[in-house]
């Protein structure tokens, strides 16, 4: 006989009596026979979720244990260590340290003044100059930061895309140089109308960087050559190749013996973004658009899904029908094109000429930017802005306080060190790893089930 049939045969009175008895037994179990107060919500209506306060605590702990928080704490920790180094190398602190045991507050006060003064000058040189007399001079440091950050963001995106696919693109420096060389040649050797000329310069720079990175991707895909070794060697090839080109009549400025090219045509340059009084140009807008595109590519497109699959597990991706060879080549072409855009921003926006130092150290700093940004597009964008602020504000810090600009390089290196060792940061700040929250949640769920079973 089915349960429906038995239910239909039970009289209504017996069903109500059975329901009342079940309710009584449930209440007795909840109150331990009347020795404790009944709960506010009956057990039959409880979902198993904790109350509002424990849920809020869990959310806060999840935020504090995230990788983004580790990156933020790494930056703060590097700034603290940098402040200690600034104080340790300050002359006034050294003088106060000679009589530390008689008046220890003098040394502590001098150390605080040295570190705070240096970081205030760094802030004024990177963001806002509070001592400026005009609004333009007040915001000028911020525009400098955005200008310096532009090639860092573009090259950092190139490194980050390769990282997401499991490749270590250490050749952004060479890709910037080759992209800048091709863009500069098109800029001063070809004469085209407004708009078309700049577009051709951009495409030439992207093509140069893509070809240079594509060599490493093709060698990796076809021969298994390690991309780190190949890209590092290509960096040296690019540096010496541009030095050679700048000594030839095709690239060297007429009437000059210095390794410098002619200035690009006005039609081949990025227009100023905020007017002629600022160095910020439309290349920064291009960096923003590139960040949006890479975010869409890696998170909303089929190609991005395939590239991430190749980086996560090449064997599984191959079994799923994804071409590993194609993935390696495609991602290096994209990475090189982004680094080539960084070279375009330099020659068509900031420098307006091609020199042997056009790439500066942007290609190597891009690796740090990608690491700090956790290889995510917007994280890389934010990290590029931070490092642009360091580079722009470091000059003001050295000029106003006499602090060596090398301190900025030390802080950047410490950020890389702490980013590469998240367990160290977590242990210093007593932050549990992300997996600990899941484990504790499962353990709490099991304990709840066990308690319910015992009741």
C-alpha cells in the first residue's frame, strides 16, 4: 500500500493528533525536557545558516584573507621597511642616535620626521602639489604619474596575459624597443594625413612587438624552447639592433652624430590630453581601452577561455581539443602587441623621438607590475598607476628632502619580494590562507550536523 493510500485512509482526527504529538516531541528535544528555554526559531524552520553577526565576520575574514589584501599589505610593508631605511640613512637621525640612551625621543622624532618628510614629498611629486599657486600646477604631478604609468600598464598587460597562459614573458623590454623602432620609422619617414598617420604608427608598433614576441612563442610551440631564455636573449638582440639602426642614415638624425632619430611628424604623435601645458597624451586613453579589451578577452571570449585552459592544465586542454601550439603563439602575439603599444606611447607621445634608451626599464618593471596585479587586467592597471607614482614622485622626493631615489627602487624590490612570498605576509599579519575558511566552514557544517543528529 502506498503512502498516499495510507494517508487517505487515516481519519482527520488521528492526523491532527499525530501532528500535535510530533510538535510536542520536537519542542521537548529543543528544550531538553523543559530544562532550557526554547529557541527563537524552531528547528524545523532553521536553514542552518548562522546569524547576521557571524555572517558579517565571515565576510570580513574572507576579504582580509584574499589575495588582493595580501597585495595591499605587501605594499604597506614595503613602505614601512623603506621608511626605516630612509631614517637609518638620515644624518640628523645619526646624530640623535649618538645620545640615544640619554634622550631616546630625539632619535625617534628625527626618524619619524625623515621618513614622513620623504613620503610627503613623494606624494606631492606623484599626486597633488599642495604648495602650488595655480590649479594647473596643483594637478601637474598627477598628470606626470599617468604619463609614466602608460607604458607600464601596456607592457604589464602583455606580461600578465602571458602569465595567465602559463608563459613567462620576460622579453617585454625587447618588444617595447622593436615596437618603438618600427613606430618611429613610420612616424618620421612616411608622411600621411592627420588621423591616418597616427593609426599607421600604432599598427606598426603593435606589429613590431607582436613579431618579436611571436618568435619566442613559435620556438616554444614547435621546439619546446624555454620562453624565459628565448625572451631574455631577444632583449639583448633588440637593444643592440636599435643601437645599430641609430648609426645608419635610415634612422640617424641628419647632421648629428648622436644615436637619435629625427622627430616624428606632428600628424604621427598623440595629441595632448589636457593641453600643451601637460605631458599627458591620448596614449593613456589607449592604455585604458587596452585594459578593457584584455578584461573582455580573458573573461568573456572563447579565445580567452582557451588561453586560460592552456595555462591551467595543458594536458587537459589538449584532451579537450584545444591546440596548445596555437595557444602559445597567439598569446605571445597578443603580449608582444601590447608591449609594442608601450613603445608607441613612448615615441609618439612622451619622447617624440627614438633613442637607445627609449624603453628605459619599463619592460623589466612590467614584470613587477603584472606580479603585483596578480595577472588580472584591472589589478595590473592599478599596479601600473602605483609604480608610475613611484617613478614620478621619486624625483621630487630626492630634490626636496635629499633622499636617494634608489629608495624607490628598494621599495619596488621589497614589494616583489613580499608578493612572491604570501605566506610570509600572512604570518606577519596573522591572516589565514583562503583555504582555511573553506575548511573551517566544512568543519562547522559537520559539527552542526553531528549536534543535530545527537539531539
